[in-house]
C-alpha cells in the first residue's frame, strides 16, 4: 500500500499538535449561533455529526 500511495502522489504527514489555549469569547459566540440553529431546525431534519463508536485521534 505504501508503494502505491507514493506512486500516486499521496503523502503521509504527521498531525500537528493543537495549542491548549482557547478563545472563550469565540467559543461562546459559536455556542450561541449553534443553539439558534438547533432551535430553528425541525427535529426530523437535524443530525449532529457525532458517531459514538469512533474514537478521537489527535495524532499517531
């Protein structure tokens, strides 16, 4: 598989680490907009993109 990937131009890059700092104002604004979206969307038309069986991976 590695030789096929290299032959077709695919690259294997390591995932960069994300900083542990956060912007609380930006997070609060996002949550407010998200709540507005959820409140105006009918329940049968909304799907939150979370799959409970998939583990989060931050790198390898």
